[in-house]
């Protein structure tokens, strides 16, 4: 862990405590995982605290981790010609409904993921919140009120 990453991890810990856990850093972007009960409070701190100032929402998505880590693309024996790396027919999303995959093996299947940008500090952040159970999605209030740059008060994800 380099000095910049270590300093940012310590800053998150100092301001968010146990409400958020730093999961990883990829290409200089931290991933914080937040429990649903801490979602609103953590988002407000990240937006309003001058130490963070994550004032711009750059991405909002819902993620289904049912087939996370699986691939349907041939990559090990593929040629450099391009289209010969075709899709294998039995990947996620290509099944008969009677043979559909089940999520019994997953503790956490659905998540809301947002990407935030601090223009003041030139830092990006990925914030992930898993649904409390894997059977259904629950809806939570948007973490940002009207007037947030993305103006997404109507977009509740989990």
C-alpha cells in the first residue's frame, strides 16, 4: 500500500469509523462498502465534510452478483484474429428458464454502487451497499437531496 492510499484509508477510518470498510483500491479509486443502515449518513459525510467534498455523482448502478467471476468468453486458446473468441452458449443469461441458476450460494447478491468525484481534491470513490438479503431488492432513500448535481432524488436503488 503506497503512502497516498494509506493516508486515504486512514482518513476514511477517522471520519467514518466502522460505518464503512475500505475493500480495495483499483487504479487509485477506493471502494468503500457500507451497510444499508449507514448508507445515508456515510453519503452525507462524504459530500458535506470538507476533508472529502465528494460533490459530483458520476455513476449509479445496480449490480447482480449472481454470475460474478464467471466468464463465457474463450480467452485462453483464442487467436489474435478477433471473432474466434466467440461466446460459449451456456454462460449467464443464456439458459432455459427451467435450468436457471440459483443464488443459494450467495450471501450478498444485489448491490447499489455509486461513483463519486471530489473536484476540490481530484479524488474518485466507489461506494457499494449490498441489499440486506439476497431474495429481493429493498428500496432506500436517495443519499443526496434535491439540488445535488446529478439531481437524482427520484432514483432510489436498493
